[in-house]
C-alpha cells in the first residue's frame, strides 16, 4: 500500500496567490512559507501540474479512507471507505518550498468526486476544496525534526571576512613585509574580494547545510564560509585581471582597481596576491583535512579552465577587430562553460562535497552534469538581459553590441540571418556608436530573438529539471542542492 499522506494545507486559491501558505499536520504548524509573487506556485497557471516528461500518468497514490484517518473532515468525508487518490509532484521552484521536494505533491482538481465513484476508472480522482487545491506531503515522521537546512545571509557571510583578511596579512607579515606594503595588500583585499554580491561564496555554506539537512554549527559555518571566501578571492583575481584586459572603467560602482590613484600596472601583481591568498587560507584551515590535496587540485584545475575560457574569448572577439566569421555557437559554448560555469556553479558544490568527505566520483560527476548546463544557461541569461533587460533592473546599461562580444544573441542572429540581415550585422556590430547599436537592437527585434530565448529557456530548464530528478542520492548528494541553484536563476530579471 502507498504511504499515508497528511493533509497539511489549504488556502491556495485558484483565483490568485495567498500571502502566506500555512502547512499544518493536525494541530502542529510546521512552517509558514512566503509564497507571494512566486510564479511557479501560481495554481491559476500551468506551473502546477505534472513535471516535464510525466505526461498524464499519476505518479503515486494515498489512502484517504476513514479507517486510516485520512477521510475528509477527520474521517467523515465523502471518501470514507473508498480507495486511493492519485497524486503528482508539485513542480515548484519556490525557494521556501525547496526543502520539501521531491515529496511535495498536489491533488489535481479535475472531476467532482462522489461516494459511488469507482477509483480505477479515472485517471485523476480529486475534488475541489473551498480553499482551492490541497497540498499533501509525507507525514511528519518522515520530516527532519527542528534541523532544517538554513540559508546564509550576506551579513553572516561578510562577518567572516575580517578574520580571514587578518590571517592572510599575518602570513605575509611573517616574511617581514614592510608596513606600507602590508597596508597595500590589505587595501587590495578590501577593494577587490570584499563588497560584491558573494553569490558564489555563499553557495558553499548553503550547499553544506542542505547536504547535512540542518543549520551549521559555528565551526561548520566558519569552515564552509572560508571555502566560500576562497572562491571570492578567485573571483577577485579574475576580475582585476579581466578589467585590465578589457580596459574597463568601473567595477561595482567604483573605478576599476587598476584605474584607482597610484595603482596602474601594480594591479597585475595584486591579482597574483589575491590568488595566493586562496592557498594561504587553504593551508591554514584544511591542511589536516582528508580532502586537502583534492581541494587544492580542484582550485588549480578550475583556475586553468577559467583561463582557457578567457583565452578563447579574447582571441575570438577582440574589441578592436570585428570579424563575425570568428563567431560560432561552438566557440560560444566553450567560452561560457570554461570561463563561467566551472568556477561559478560547479566549484561551490564540489567544495561542499569535499568538506563533508562525500566527493565520490559519482557525486562529482552528477554535480558536473547538472551544474555545467546550468552555468551555461546563466550566461545565456546574462547575454539576453544585456539587450532585453531593463537597466534599472540589471544595474547597468548593456554594452555587448558595442564591445563586439561573442554573445548568445549575435550567434543566434548569425544562425538565423538572411543575406540582407547578415549585411546589417557586418555593418553595425561592434561599432562604438549608439546609432550602430540601435540598428542591431532593431534587427534583434525583427528576428524575434526574445522569443527564441524564451523557447531556449523552457527547453534547457526542462532538461535540467529532468537531470535533477534522476540524481542518485545514495552517496549523500541531494537533489535539493540543485533545485536551490536553479531557483535563484530561473526567470531572473537582473
């Protein structure tokens, strides 16, 4: 017999969204989950229902008979003495509900149910409650007790930085580095490693918490956050270097480090110092960890992968030489996978797995197979938003067209262009002029690239969800790690 399910909630209205979704097993409220404004939970649309690939086949069933205490109204409802109600998983990316997946299920409201109904004759057996749909999850005995994973905050994460900065400077001081140079190193750390959104770094403690399914202890959090800050140092090393190569003007609302007074080409050496800080911290805090060598090799490999992606980017699309024949979707895919996906998506989860000593070859391969396509999707989003996003949302004015970027949009345009449209691209792309840029934007609209992107997004997200659903959790990996990543980027506008 299928496991008995508890009715935990009602109040998800067919006509719109509630502000709060209350989950209650009997008299015990487990959690109040904010659901407002989250499209995937909008039951008035198509987001609720069988997941991709499920078709119309019911996935499971629950015993709602009075004998098992599952009847409506405490065992006195119209289902008394009847059989089982088919269910399908609720397909939601609401971050507040991720810890319930994949057990969260919803009864499909299609046909009114009568006591005389024969269950076997219907594909979907359900009924409409006054509050709308009924959400069902496994009974509380299958839930973790008072130890749910906890998402870190930027404030918590940044609070670790001063200690790590002192560690790095103390390490340098042991070589009798003069005070002036110590102050310089401190300024380089504060200006380049600190002050960003820290999404990559915070993903490490978030992933560790999900994997062990509880909030982290003080020591666990510090270790996980230290690994996260090592990613932020790697990011700082890349950005300082990249800004110089690109001749960028600003970074995070301030002049780029190399453009700040008195810095100039010294920034090259500062970039090396930022990278070296990674291994200073790794040695101090993980020298005795069983995965010390594996973590070191992981950083070396991901650094090389990112540098290879940068090399391909620089040679494919130099700002001062526009040659659209250099562009191709194959090159684009290589660039985004190696320049972005490995260090931004795979690295945080791989570090979390190593920290917990569950970085088995199978777990690492499963993580890579999901997170690399997710990282590619993230960069395609970036390219799309550079042209179609609102500046007030993305925080900048898009420059990919004028900068001759080998972006997803221009590669799609080249793929779809007629000979006449190809001429427009050749004449106007990569020119440092608003009028030329406007012609390319107009062409993108004519070619309906926004619709092309939307079709791509639904296809790739469907593929990613399918891969996540197939994750083998036997060695400690959790599907919810990947759902957490996907929920942060799906349908983002900035």
